[in-house]
């Protein structure tokens, strides 16, 4: 009997040792909220992360940059997503930004529009109403239809800051998402809009700016001037959960560079 008990104890100890030597797993969830321009990038990163950590649930809520900043500030998500840098007052309120990647803001027109290139000055003049007809920039004799994002959009903030058109744009339509802008421009032969290069589809035509097309190389070297950061927003004094921290570490590591690149952006951490 004593021998039997000893064998059981030894077996139990051996099992505990083997279990302890096994790979530790993390379970739980990580929630992200914010920029619609970051959908492709964060979606690809989330999918890759879950494939390697199937005990962790990942969610993304596309509410726009301002919505994501508010959500993380109010504790409604783990990580906010913004396609603009945080403002000084947002940082002062207890938020921290981490640059995940850089993204070009593409200037897009209908695929049947003969215009292929505009200068930054021409883009600004179009959006402020100084240039109102496509014939003024080498296009058809037709009124230009200005499409943009709604107030609070990180894409709009980035575009207007770079083109120096803040509070001056004369939009025909202000739309709530990147996808809506792309769809609207694709359906109107006289429309012009702007959208994250990571989200642009073949249904629209991307213009070069002063002869430079947006690409990974031109965004990295700065020659494509209409670009902005993709930001991860966290609360400065509140630690992330184990699952959320694991996700944060993964997407900001060298392991994520190729995934971010395949999604159309340029990783801030090049490894």
C-alpha cells in the first residue's frame, strides 16, 4: 500500500513538473476602437495574433479616430486607434501615443478622370474653392465635386494640416468613413477625395503629387508629402491587461513589419 501511494505521489509530482515546463498560455480578450483608416492594418495584425494566441479574443470597433480616443480615455476599450497624433490636451488628460506605422493619404479621383497629377498647391486650391473646374488643371470641362471626411476624422485632420486648408475646405459631402469616400468618388466622374492608401481599391484612380506616387518607399523617405502616423492610444497610468499587453508587444515588434507592409502601411519599427 505504501509503495502504491509513493508511486502515485511521484507520478503527480512528475506531472506538475512537466506542466510547469510547458509553454505558458495567455487567455482573455483585447479590444481596439477607432480609426477606420486603420482597418486593414489592425485587422491583419489581429488575425495574425489570434492565429498564434487562440485563447485570446480580439475585437476592433471602427468608430473613427476621435471615437477611439474617447473610448480608451473612458475605459471602454484597451487600445485606441488614431490616424492623427494626439493633441497636447489629450496627452495632458492622461493618454499616451505610440506610433505603429506611417500611412500615405492618397488623393483619389474617378477612374475615367484624365488628370493624373496635381501639385500640393493645386490640391489646396481645389479644396478651398479657388479652382472649381477640372479644365483648370488639365481635365474635362466639368465642375469639381469635393468629397471629404467628417469633422473629427484623423484622415481629414491629416489632409487639411498638410495642405494648409483647415477650416477652409468647401466640401460637397462630408462622409463618416474611408470606405464611403472611396465608393462615392468611384461613382461620380467629377469627384475628388482623399483616403488612406492602405484602403484604396482599384475602383478609383490615385493621383501623384508633384510627380510622386504614394508607396512604401516614398512614404518612408518622405518624398510623398501627404502622409500621417497610425497611432496606438493607451492610458498613461493604467496598465494593460496581460492579453492586451501581449497584443501591444506583438504589433509593435519586428515580427509585425511584414504584416503591416502587406496591409499597405510602413511599420514604424523596422526591426
